[in-house]
């Protein structure tokens, strides 16, 4: 209240809207102006027909008129300059100059008027002097009004820099100089000027000049009209310009000679023009003076009220200080205590009698005494200190934490005589704050480093906090989810279950465990196991979600292995029993055939039975192959020779429209396998490839030496790490839909039409490979082709080849930064682990869009290592092209489940582009990374 009282006693702030140059015009202002213009127009119309009537010459009229005009203009200019001294606008300065100019012109015009002071006028005036002065006078003022109109704005327009006094001096000197120059021209250079008035009559030159002057006045009126919004002074300036136009018209256009009716009437309009703005300014000054008198009275009343208030306040001050819960201490600038309230006694243990008159050092630790001197120095420099945390000592020697607010203490004359200090004990608060800080830091670290997904939502299900792990789990950044509803990310089928769990938590369930699917950034579903709880005090849901993707993948793989084993046992048992039946049938059909040899019709029937039995035997053979129970005759073979032989046999089988391309690795390892069964497997795969290429295409037969390491074996439980010979059959056909990949090896599963396949071809190949201790992998992309890879164990007991020796050479890593782009989470995790074990810095992304975001944000990436086949709108080739456009220096290494030759022949890679075919061992990965980085 003290500050409020002092503010009320100060002079009121300037309200710029009280000045006529900025005060918006009201409808009353416009109505009054229109009435005056209307009446003036009527009088003008009545005077025009009689303007040329000669009247009695009265020179004294001119002197009186010019004097009144000059006084009116000077007073108007002074009032406008008084407003300018506050508002400092260029527009007001320009308008004030116009009124000073008209005052000066009126005075000079009167002094040079013939017959007024001398027969020909003062200053050596000639016959044309006053006529030219009249034109300069009446043409100059509209120019100033035009300048005002274009300078003014809603708030008055641009301001003058520098002091207002210098600006006023400048315009006064400018007007005097200009008027002196004009006077010299129309007197001293009189004979050089064109003749405007001859024998009391106007010349043709006069008509042109006066028309120009009248046009300037009209232009000023139009500019004022269009420069909105209008202030009060703008409205009355328009009235002035209307009267100015009537003045020129009557005095210099429609009249005939001096001292006719138009001569006198026009000057009356000129006198009125100079009076309108003056009258409005004088009325406004009277109003402001009345307001000032009223304000002074109110200030006196306020002063009396404040004195009474301060008396009561001083009486209450002592009670407030003594009843305060905070210690209030006053001290002199030399540190001596002068005031000590009861709270200070309780806080520091000293009574007021013990503390007052003693130095403040009695409660200050030795190491804090320089701090006290620094505070007093700052206070003496008129500085206040707020919320300063420090340590003080009680009388019993115990240290306490306090927060200080220190202000200067002033005498009645305003001089700083000491310091007022408020001390608040924060010992317990600081201990609690430190404990809270540690807890918050610990929780924040858990939140930021958690591998699980932590979500916090409000009562409406909108995300408030999202842990950074969301990037790895769902592909979103926390900013993508915060502020959005959880319903935007949850699978629609799991929404009701999630809402029910949230309602249960709000009903009091402490912990709830449930599963729900969320959408990944690239669109696929991610199943999360949730633990959730509700906090009533903060009205928040807290959830911890664990990604079940790896677990589900492992379970699915385990189920697949179990399913295949179960099917194998079933088919093996069925085939065994069926073979027993077929043994009886095929054994007895021969006897029956001999018995009916002389009866052709019965012999044909026995032939049909024999053929059916043979087909049944082939069927059981396939079933036994899938069940891994067929009798095999393995021997060490050269896979290159077998592949070349198979290629020769396949040419007539597949037809001319399919091109067979062998791509065989030199020094391919031998393998221990049944050659007949391997040939049959290659034939089955080739026939499937042919069916996928009805319009023709390319079939690639490839061999390669491969080492499947522990990492690959960990992702494929049926694989034993070691050396293998790979035989790949790749086509450029229609491919296999992703949803059918996991079923292609199931017996009797086929996508062919009824009657065009038993569905046992791939299952027989699968069983043969597994029975031979090998591994089979299928890669496919719709509309691009399929690659089936058979991995057969390398035959033991052979010498180490040059290729194997190269692969077993010491592994070389590096320190560069590599971005790994792989859509399969398990493969991505495996590759990241291997790359980091080689010493590289590894970044990871699940799709092209995420990879580009990382590339844009990190300019230090040295290599892009990307899978070629990825879901979504961008494959690996397109990603590499876009990355090269953004980072021309970025190197690229591709990887794919297709063999290099198949990819090249499909046209997916350009010649010379580096590709690492899956699967690969760590040494191959290390070698290709160094090759790519050095390219």
C-alpha cells in the first residue's frame, strides 16, 4: 500500500489520447464540422454572383485583417508546438511550421500593401509584390498541410530525434529565412516576375497561377480525407482547407479587382480559416485546465488520506515485526545490530538485549564473514538482495541454513543508514530438497536408461511423459507421442481391454499386468506386456511396457521346430505303415498278374493297380524324406560337378524361355551327401522356379563356401556353427507372399491349382537337408523372385583351402561410425553387436525413413550398411540413392538374403556396388566393412 500511495501522489502519466492530434474524432466532431462547411458553402454560393461588385476601398480593413490573421496563426502555432514538445511527432512540427509561415506571410503582405503605410508599400514593393506574396502565402500553407497529412499515423507518426527545443528553433529560423527570401524576390527582383495584375485586372498568367494554388489546396483537403483514422485536429483542418478554398476562389478567381465584394468576402473566409483550429485548441486547453484543477484537489485529498494511513500503518508495523514467524533484523552499515524481533530470538538463541548493539558477526561463521561485508557494501550501493541462501550459527554453536532477503534502510531524507534483513530457517527444507533432488535424479536416470517403455498419461489417456526407449521399441521419438492420445497408437482390437485395465487401476487395483499391441512407426504391430498403476494424488497413469517381439519370435521359431518335428514323426509313422500295406499290394499284384495273363481285361486292371502302388511308393518316399527317415547313401561329392550336371538335365525340362546361369565358386568344398537326393532336391527347386516364371526368366545355380558363426546359430536354433557348402537356386519369378513364407515347407501345402502339385516338393527338400545335417533358408520378394539356399556340412578330413585360410585370417576392425538399417529386429540386434565388437560406433534404424532422419542429424556417419529388401515405401537401393543425394561423401554397403549374382541379374544393383550376402561370418563382415570404407 505504501507503493500505491506514493504512486498516486506522483504526477499522472501522460495520456497521449488527450491531445487533439492523436485523439480520435467522434461523430459529434464530424457533425459540427459538416454544419460549418455547409453554412460556409451556402454563403459562398450566395456571394459568387456578386463577387465583382466594386466597393469602397478601405485600406484599414487590410491592416486589421492581416494583423488578426497573423496573431491567430502565431497563437495556433504556439499551441501546436506545445503539443509537439510532448508528442515529438514530425507531423505536428510540420503543421506548426505551416501556421508560422502564414503568420509571416500575412505580416509581409500587410507591410508591402500599397496605400497602407506608403503609397507603393514598404521594402520597395512594386505593383505586383502583394499579388505574388498572396500566391506564395496561399500556395505555401497547403504544402505544409500535405506534409502533415502524409507524416501522421494512428499514433501521431514518426518522432523527431534530438531535443524539441532545437527542432523549434530550426523551424522558426527556417520560416524566417524562407519568408525573407520570398520578400527579396518579390521586391528586389520585382521586375523579373511575370505580371499578374494590370490596371487592377487579372492577366492570363494570374489565372494559371491561381488555378495551381487552388489545386494545391484541394489536394491537401483530399489527402486529409483519405489519411485515416481521423483525429480531432484532422477534422478541423479539413474545415480550414474548405474555407481556404473559398478564400482563394472569392479573392483571386471569381472577383474582378481589389476592393470588390469578392476581395472583402474572400479575406473574411481566410480569417475564419485561421480561427477554426485555434478555437478548438483553446476550448481543449480550457477543458484540460479544468481537469488539472480537479486533479490537484483530488491529490490534496489523497495526501491527507495518506498521512492518516501512514500514521496507522506505523502503529501496526511494530506489531507485524514482533508477530512475524521469520527473523527480522536491522543493522547499521558498519554491521551493528539495531533491531531484533522475537522470531530472531527463537532462531538464533540470543535475546534482543544480548544482540542489539553487538556486531552481526555473533551469528556469522568465520568463513562467512567476508560475505557479510560484501552484502553491506551492496546495500550501501542501493542494491537489494533476494533469496540469498547461506549458513548462520546459533548461540549454542549449531549451524543452521537460512535464506536472507536484505533491503536498504533509509532515513526520512532518503539516505541509506542501514540494512533490513529477513532470515528464514531452511535447514529441514534444504535437507528434504536434497533428498528429493537425489530421488528425482535417480528416477530420471532409470527413466532415461530403461530398456522397457515407460509411459505416463493423464486421466484422459493423453501422454505426459514417454521414455527415450520408445525410439528403439516403437520407432517414434518421445516428442511424437507427448500431447497425443494413447488411442492413436494402440491397435483397435486392444483398445477396450486397455481402457478396462485403466478403469480397474482407478478403482484401486495397485498393479495390473496385461498385453496390448501398439503400432510401430513403420506400421507393423508390436506386442507389449504392460504393468500399470494409477496415482490419485497426481491424477496420472504410470505404465511400464516390455517388448515381447523377441520372445514371440523365439516362441514362434520353437513352435515351428516342434511343428515340423511333430509332422515329421506323424508322416514318418504313416509312411512306415503305408509302406507295409504297399509291400503286400506290390508283392501280391505280381501273382495276380500271372494268373490273369490270358485275360486282357483283367490284366489291364492289374496294371492300373501296379501303377497306383508305384505312385504310392513314391509318395511314401517323399514323406520319409520329409520325416528324415529315408535311407540315404551319402558319399563325398563335388557340388560344382553335380550342379553343372543338373544344369544340363534341366535345360530340356525347363524349356527355352528360361535361361539357366551357373555361378560356381572355384575350389568349392566337398560335402558328404546322397548325390541322388541332392539332384532330386535341385530338380524340385528348379521346377518350383519354373512354375513361378510362366512368361520365362532367369534361373541362377550358385555354389559358395560359407561359415555360419555362433551369432547366426543363435538366431537359428537348428543350425550348428561351422563350415558349409551353399547351393542356391534363385529365380526372377513372381515371388512368395510374406504371409506364406513360414508355411512353404509344410507337407501338402501348395499354392498351385488342384491337380498340379502334391505340396511335397519343398517338404521333401526340407527333410533331406535336415537329415543330411544341413540348413535351408528361403528369401523371397513378391514380383521380384525367390532364392532358396541349401547349406550342407563341409566334408571333414580335407586340406584347408586358400579361401578358408583367407576367411580365418585375423579380423580387422576400425573406429568409424556405421549406420545399420535392417527391418528384422533379431538380425539388426545381431549385426549391431558384431559391428560394435569390431570397434566401430554403431547406429541402427528399422526402415528408410528412420535412417534418413539419423543421417540428417548426424554428419559424422562414415558408412551406410543397409538391407536391400525392406517393407514400406523405400527399399535399400532407394535409401542409398537418397542418402547419396544428401551426403555425397557417404559410403554404402548392401546386404541381402539373395545371392550377389541373383541380385545383379535382377537388375537391383549397379556393377561395382558392394554386397554382403546373408548369412555371413564375422570375418566376412569385417572384410567387407573395411573394403567399403576404403572404397
